[in-house]
């Protein structure tokens, strides 16, 4: 019987932890998670695995996304064969905090911080650990966002302070911008082309050398902690004339795209509500939430966030429906925002509830009368079937053709 293998694990655990671990393993076993129970035993073979088990059994509240046995059967085989990867995978299924009675329907996306902090997979500011995002859809089911397979919670139970969400797939970690763009069915290929054409000089204080990389490479690998308001491909196409007007002005194009970025801070959607941030160009970014949705304003352009919380290893994207055509800059404000972001990042915070919960709880008010309806075809993450799944080959080809059209028009070809 699988559970007897786990008694080896229990024997190795400190007595104080053993009781919490026993009740957790029993709960998992009786809810049919025998693979997860045996994986817990496997975790004892590595330091990273032991650390995950000891945090989980510390008595602190957690939400454990518990994949079913068949979810493990259909997961890539390297997950279970590589003990270090396995520890990271389990860590990504453990969310810190008690999420009961924390009603987050106001933004319709709930995010919690996991135990996954391995720098191979996570490069957020201040070495923060990665988050999981989920949403309750019209089918009344909890769907985990940004997954290759639609992943839903099929049962909920508790063991001590741990809430167990049975899930029908093993969750995958957020992938880099370059891997995320082709997998995204809301279409960011237009903005990829644009970002690749905008060069940015960066000063490396270790080597004292200035080097040039494209804004795409900066977001893909160089920045640790950022928020990018990414216009979708049709927004880029709608702005073709404004963008072609700037094509010979490198400074203006740089400013325009930096006005879509918060440098140094990963701001998930619940934290946007009612807040102001400074863009990487030093201009104010303002956010509003009303009955039709979530909006961002820069200069005189307001765009709607149509897919929030596309998670990346080193930041987050919110997909928007218009280009924020603002070429204003304020370099002083930009560098002071970046330096306060880096000092804020080092302050440790304990994750005990959904991210942004206090902000949204205040905004939602007692009656919840201003709750976002998130209706229409543009609900992004909140809409069924709009998740981060692989588009069909036909979709990829048609988007590719559309982008080629924009490029052939010369909008992003810098002299
Ligand atoms: C849900 O979990 C409870 C408690 O472990 C268990 O009794 C029940 O059979 C489970 N239901 C399903 C559909 O798996
Ligand atoms: C659950 O958490 C509460 C408060 O955080 C704590 O007092 C209690 O001991 C914990 N329970 C277990 C079984 O660890
Ligand atoms: C979801 O729950 C609501 C309220 O309980 C109910 O009216 C609705 O029919 C449910 N929808 C589905 C698809 O079960
Ligand atoms: C979470 O907190 C609520 C009180 O807000 C408490 O009733 C519940 O038992 C806690 N859940 C767990 C799993 O600790
Ligand atoms: C700066 O240069 C050093 C040495 O080449 C390199 O390790 C480091 O990653 C660079 N920093 C950035 C931010 O590119
Ligand atoms: C970089 O410049 C600073 C200040 O001018 C100097 O203290 C430091 O030694 C230089 N580092 C390198 C690697 O040249
Ligand atoms: C380029 O754009 C910047 C910022 O909008 C503006 O100040 C500057 O005059 C422009 N340069 C040219 C040559 O048009
Ligand atoms: C955001 O900026 C607007 C306009 O400057 C201001 O009215 C508002 O009070 C600011 N909000 C916050 C939370 O600072
Ligand atoms: C972010 O801020 C840092 C520190 O001021 C700066 O070196 C870097 O160029 C900025 N990146 C972007 C994309 O603006
Ligand atoms: C919400 O705000 C947007 C942008 O300001 C506006 O276009 C829209 O009409 C507003 N919706 C409601 C219901 O107030
Ligand atoms: C927005 O501002 C730009 C430059 O400041 C101006 O050219 C444009 O006409 C303005 N657009 C609207 C809709 O006000
Ligand atoms: C658009 C959408 O999915 N809205 C959902 C937001 O969450 C509530 C439940 O909290 C659902 O009832 C809505 O359908």
C-alpha cells in the first residue's frame, strides 16, 4: 500500500511536524491522491524536497493544488524522474495563506504566492517566489490560468490548516516571454515585432560597459520584475499610422514602449485597482475599474485590459486593446521610480492571503455594487476558452500574415 511508504517519511520528520504531515497524508490518501503521497516520500531524497515538505507541514496555512493520479500519469515524464525538478513542481502547487472567506470576485482573478523560488524558473524582483492565478468562470468551476491544459479544481477538502484543491492537471510554471507569445491565443506577435525593433542602451555597473539590446530581449531575459501592458496585434495594427509616423524617431518609439512598462515591479491585476504607477519613461500610469472592466491610462489614451495576469518567470503581462500613444518622458521620475521599486523589492512580506486582497476588499465596498461584470467577448483570462492554450496552426499562420503586413508597411523598421 502506498501509504506505508509514507510512514518512512513520517519517521524522518520531526515530531512536531509529524502530526500535521500525518493528517495531510491521510487526507490525500483518502481523497485518492496516492501518487502525490508517494511523491511526498520521493521528495525526502533532496534538500530542496525536504524543505518543501517541512514548510508544508509547519502548521502555517496553505492551499495545496493536488493533481489527481491520472494528472501525474499524463504529465511529462521528466517531472517524476528528476528529483530536483519534482521539488520545484510540488513547490509551485503550494500557495501560502488561507484563502477562505477572502472574497476576491471583484477582479475575478485570484493570485497567491507559491513556494517556487528556484532562480532557474523564477526571476522576480527581490527573489520573490512565483504566483499562481485562478478564476471562477461561468461554469462555477475554479480554473487555473496560464496553463497549457485547461486545469480545473474538481474537489476541495482540508487537513488542519491546509486546504486541498484537487486539480485535473499538473500545473506548469510560467514560461519566458519568447515561449509565451506563440502560445498565447490573444495574439502578441505584433507587439513582439515592435519590441524587437526598439533598441535600448543599458549600463552594466559590474563591467562599466554600455551595451545595446532590444526591448524584447530586455523583457525576455534582462529585467527581474516588471509589468508590461502589451497591446494585442489588432491594437498594433490600429496604431499603424501613429507608429509609422514615429519610425524614424528612435527616441520617441523607445519612450512610447517604455510608457507600457513598469520597471522593477511585478503588479498583478488586483494591485492595479485605484493605484497610480510611474512608467519606465517616467510618465504616470493610472488605473480604473468600473462596470465594464479594468482600464489603464497614459497621456490621453485609455486602453482596456482584456487579458490580465499573463505570468512570466520575471514579471507579468496585462494584454490591452489599444496602443498607449504617449511619447512624453521624465527621466528623473523614471529613475526614482526604478530605485524605489528596487528598495521595495528587498522588503520581505509574508503572504497570508490573496495578492492585493486588502486593496480590492476596500474598493469592492460592503455592497459590492461596483463589481466588474467582465462581460463581452474581451474578458481575457476571465472568459472560458480564452486561456493560454496553444492556438491552432491555422491561427498562428493567419496572425503571422497579419504581422507581416504591418512590417511590410514599414511601421517598425528603424533606420
Ligand atoms: C472529495 O473529497 C472528499 C474528502 O476527501 C471525498 O470524500 C470525496 O469522495 C471526494 N469526491 C470526489 C468526487 O472525488
Ligand atoms: C492553524 O493555524 C492557527 C493560526 O495560524 C494555529 O494557531 C494552529 O495551531 C494551526 N493548526 C495546526 C493544526 O497547525
Ligand atoms: C453557477 O452558480 C449559479 C449560482 O449558484 C447558478 O445560478 C448557475 O446556474 C450555476 N451555473 C452552472 C453552469 O452550474
Ligand atoms: C481559514 O480561516 C477561516 C477564518 O477566516 C477559518 O474558519 C478556516 O478554518 C481556515 N481554514 C483553514 C484550512 O485553516
Ligand atoms: C553585467 O556583466 C556581468 C559580467 O559580464 C554579467 O554577469 C551580468 O549579468 C551583467 N548584468 C546585466 C544586468 O546584464
Ligand atoms: C566602474 O566605475 C566605478 C566608478 O567610476 C569604479 O569605482 C569601478 O572600479 C569601475 N569598475 C570597473 C570594473 O571598471
Ligand atoms: C523625436 O521625438 C521626441 C519625443 O517625442 C521629440 O522631442 C523630438 O523632437 C523628435 N525628433 C524628431 C527629429 O522629430
Ligand atoms: C492618481 O492620480 C490622480 C491624478 O493625478 C489623482 O487624482 C489620484 O488621487 C491618484 N491616486 C492615488 C491612489 O494616488
Ligand atoms: C529600469 O531601471 C534601471 C535602473 O534605473 C535602468 O538601468 C534600466 O535601464 C531600466 N529599464 C527600462 C526598460 O527602462
Ligand atoms: C469604464 O471606464 C471606461 C474608460 O474610462 C469607459 O470607457 C467606460 O464607459 C466606463 N464604463 C462604465 C460602465 O462606467
Ligand atoms: C493626444 O495627444 C497628442 C499629443 O499630445 C495629440 O497629438 C493628440 O491629438 C491627442 N489625442 C486626443 C484624442 O486628444
Ligand atoms: C466574466 C466572468 O467569468 N465572471 C465571473 C466572475 O466570477 C463570478 C463568481 O465569483 C462568476 O459568477 C462570474 O461569471
